[in-house]
């Protein structure tokens, strides 16, 4: 079961959608661009979490 969509998510989506249209991207391509951008955001979050875990685990091994 997926979580409900919030009004903030819809607002951000519409903002992103309109911004891409203003940049001259065809309506037909906007959804593909949004999908790619979301994948990039998720990848960046995962990399941040990996670095945080690596940093916290290396701190844990340095004590005693």
C-alpha cells in the first residue's frame, strides 16, 4: 500500500512540470525528464546515507 499524496507534493510536481515547460521541453518529454530527475535525487540520497553510515561505522571502530 502506498502512502497518500500530499498537497505539497502536488504543488512541487506542478512547479517542476511548469518550469520544464518554460525551459522549452515538450510536454511529451516532461514526464521522462521528471522521472530521470527523481532517480538522480534518490541516488543522491542513497549516496548521502552510504557516506553517513561509513563515517559513523568508522568512528565506532576507532574507540577503546
